[in-house]
C-alpha cells in the first residue's frame, strides 16, 4: 500500500519559514531503497531522510501546481537516461 505523510520535521520547518516570512520551497525528490521497509505499516512522522548509502537518486522537481486550497502537487519525470536502480521510498525536500 502506498502511503504519504507530512513529517514533524517539515511541520517545524514550515512554521519557521512562516515566522520569518521566507518561502516554503520544495525543490528536490529523493529516491531511496530502504531495506526492510514494510509498506503495510504506517509512516513514522518522526522519520528523516534515509542514510546516504540508501539514497539511490536525487532529482529536481519537474513541475508543481496547486490542486485546491488544501493540496499541491509536485512531479518529477525520470528519463530513460536515468540510471538503473530500485527504490521503495520517495521524499520531497528543500535542497
């Protein structure tokens, strides 16, 4: 089962950005292959980026937009020239 969550770290960062008037810019996707990741378990909101050795690819956001007052969408296109790797974890970060 595919799951999404907003981490506690993101909530804190977003609040700090709002307090200082700085924009919330999510501009990079991170793909990782995390051993033992169970897709049937809820995502831990305390989760952080996987260790560097589990990260298999990083790529800039290709497109983003607003769906409605409560939702946005970010996407990335991985071309045929992007390496051969497996992933089971995707994150969206401010690089």
